[in-house]
C-alpha cells in the first residue's frame, strides 16, 4: 500500500504514548511498585520520532489523538514537533502540569485540550497551582481548552476560581464518579472544569 494511505479509517480515538517516563510520584500509580518489585519491566523510554511520523501519516483526519497514556508526554524531547504532526486530528493531552510553563510555546496553539490531573494529598499541590495560574496568563484566550481533572479530596472551589470559566455550572452524577460543566461557553474563554471522584469516598 502507498505510504500516505490512511490505514486506520475505523478508529475514533487513538492513544499515542510519546514517552512512558514520568516525573511525578503519585500515590495511586502502579509504576513505583513495578520499579520496586519488577525492575526488569521498568523499561521506560521515548517513542522514536520516525515512528511518531509514521503513525501520524496513517491516521484519518478528525479523530481524537490522545498524546499520552501512563507517561508524562511533556518529557518527550520533541513534544512540540510531535504534536504538530497531528494537526488534522483533535489533539488532547493529560499532564501533571510540572512542565506546562517550561513547554508553553510547544503547547499553546498546538493542542485542542490540555487536562491537568489534580490529586489529593499531593505534596506538590501548591507548586502545581502556581504553575497552572502562570500558564493561564501566558496562554490567554488561545488554545488549548484547559480541563482540571480533580481526583479525590481536593480544594474544588480554589480550582473553580482558577478556571475562570464563564457560565460555569457543575453537574454531578448520582454516584459522584464525575462532574462536568453543563453550559456551553459562549464567551470564547477556553478554560473548563471537570471533577472526578474515585470510588470509596
């Protein structure tokens, strides 16, 4: 088949994990146990850029490409270049936020949504909040849309305030698994808020 032929024309969402490396130690993450008990499996690393290029050429236009899985994709040395390869798709990224200011130029205008994972009892919570606030000032009203994914008992009011989302209303499911904005934002503001509450609370 021709090299530019779109091969995966039945897909709606693709996770393209640019790197399996991570720069945070979240309490609920299983990778630390793997590193401790199964070190031979902890072969974290980066995807070869040529492979990223090959994947991008084969994906159909308009599908969702999530540039993450279990790793922190902003650690990828060529993150900006990699994200640009998927300009015909809807580009999403989930991050811990530690590098959003440092990599701001590679993120802004290069993604459609950026989700910040906010976890309970995080010793780096204050630094994360400051970084997000600084990133918002740099980003202004440009893409990406910003989503806060709050896991567990976190200060929701504080994050709602930081979102500065015009017309925000929360809508919780009866089981409290998640809460999302139910209003369409007509002001052009690209900051949103999402709350996820795990089972057991």
